[in-house]
């Protein structure tokens, strides 16, 4: 099962669901702490901004992000839940969860 949340709810969501994989989609410079229950190899952190049009100094989601996302999804055996989050838990995370599902 896939669970989507905001950055502020990562620890709580991972603990509540028993997730063993974590996908973080955050802008450069946004700190994310990987919960201790998530092994480093089970955490993918993609750096991108929540934008649809290129803007100076910002990173648009691109092909490399999608390839990494798909690879991460393919390697998930679905035995335990996956938590997907961005800053607000609305745009990047829901789109990524939909792609993986």
C-alpha cells in the first residue's frame, strides 16, 4: 500500500503504517530526516521544485526524476507499505504515488 503525506507527517505516517520504503520529493535545501526504521537503501530523495514552468534558480521535475522514480517503484516488493511525501503532501507526492501505483 502507498501512503501519501506532508513532510511534517513523515515520522508519524511511517510509524503508523509500518512502512519500510520512503520517497521524498523536496526542493534543494529542504531538510528531511529519514526515520530510523527506514534503511538508507530504501529511501529515495529526489530534489525538485513544485513548478510546471521553468524558473531561474529552480529545478523542474524531469526525465531523470521519472526514471529514478520508476526504478524505485519497480524495486518495491509491496510486502510492506511505501510512504511518499513532498513538502505539503499535495502535488509532487500524489503525482508520484499515482505513477508508482
